[in-house]
């Protein structure tokens, strides 16, 4: 039996992808990787200027300033993609925020919980909801949710974040079951430790709690303590995994939770 070789089966020419949180960090890297494989990419970010900068650097892209926590704004953004390109095949939910550190968990206010869940979980619900009909109409619909190792193992220093990322994994499995008969896959990718603007800010908060101001040292210490491969992951490591899941090569991989974490969750 003949099948296309991997180099052909990962190409995304003719596909339209929407990447949330693509103004910086992992989302930006994912948008670049999907574009490099030939996709037209809608770059969505609440920071409209950051999103526009990402889009400008890509061959076939549009920028959408949008807060994923706002269902109506998301519907409008998805409608703009469909108006421009007439299809939407791939959705990557990467927008996310670190929650306020809280230990014991009672330190997190109801507002902290609400904000974190609204963006990290409900953002994906809104995007997948708005894109559902288009994904069903696609010959190769794909959803990739960027969760976290903290969704697999608990992170007591960031309770709301950890819970939101576990819930995102659960959402992924629910979507995978529902959409499978239509040929649409849904998978979760769980990054480990990557030095992005998110970790830059988080490291500084943690360093302040430890009585110093070297956020990078906190990050490096975490790598030494928790990562069996003893090195941080890069944006590219995560983007490669996400891009693979978006292609024909991954058409029978669905409902999976894939760590790109140097072995943290072994
Ligand atoms: N960096 C890591 O080590 C790490 C590890 C595990 C998981 N993750 C996850 O990966 C994703 C990306 O993380 P990152 O490190 O690149 O973060 P980042 O802060 O560097 O970038 C996140 C991007 O999302 C955007 N964003 C934030 N809230 C938004 C909203 N409400 N609507 C639309 N856009 C919004 C930001 O403006 C920013 O451009 C997040 O979901 C994060 O939880 C990151």
C-alpha cells in the first residue's frame, strides 16, 4: 500500500489556520511554523500591535486584535477569517496567562480564578465554538490546545493556572470524541519550561518572593531540579510538535496529550 512520505504529509498548503496568542512566545513560533509549511495564518492576540508585528513577518497572514475571553469578540474574529479566506481548517489555542501565585490556594481571590479560567479555558471554548462549523466543513479539521505540564501534574504555586490547564486537557478529549466521526482531530500539547515573556514575568515574581531579583536564576534552577533532560525546551520544539499535529500525517492522532517537556512528566 502506498502512502505519502512524511515530508509531503506535513505540508499545509491550501489550509487556513487561526493561532491565538500569536503576538509573542509560543503562539508566535507556532504561527511562523504553520506559515513555513504553507498555511495562511490568522494571528489573533489581545495585544493587537504584537499580533500585527507577527503577521507582517509572514507571507500570507492577517492580524486580529481580540480577547479570547470575550465570546462575541471571538465570533467576530472568526467571521473575519471566513470572510477573507472562505475556510478555516486549523485552530491552535495558545493564548494563556499565568495566574497569580497562591500558596496556600486560599490566597487566590475569586477574581484570580475567574480571570485565569476565562482566558485559559473559556478562550478555547469560545474559539472552538466559533470555528466548529468551519472545522466540520474542512477536509482536514484540526484543533490543537496548548496546555501545560501543570495540567498533567499539579502546580500548587499556581492553583488557578494548573486547574485551567487540566480543564483544557479535558476539553480536548471531549472535543476529540465529538468531532472524530467528522474527521476532525483535537489534541493537547503540554510544554514544559520555555523562556518566553510569560516566564520572564513569572520568574521575576518568584524571585521577589525568594528575596532577590534574578528571575532567570529561578527558571534555571527549575530546569536543574525538574527536567530529566537538564535543558529548557525552545519555542521551536513546541511549534514543531503542534505543526505535525496540524498536518495529514497526524490524521489518526486524536484526543492525545503530548508533553514537550524534556521528561518532566515521566
Ligand atoms: N512558557 C512556558 O514555559 C509555558 C509552559 C507551559 C505552557 N505554556 C502555555 O503556552 C501558551 C503560550 O505561553 P507563552 O509562554 O508563549 O506566553 P506569553 O505570555 O509569552 O505569550 C502569550 C500571548 O498570549 C496573548 N494573550 C494573553 N491573554 C490573551 C487573551 N485574553 N486573548 C488573546 N491573547 C491573549 C498575549 O498578549 C501574548 O502575546 C500559554 O497558554 C501558556 O500557558 C507556556
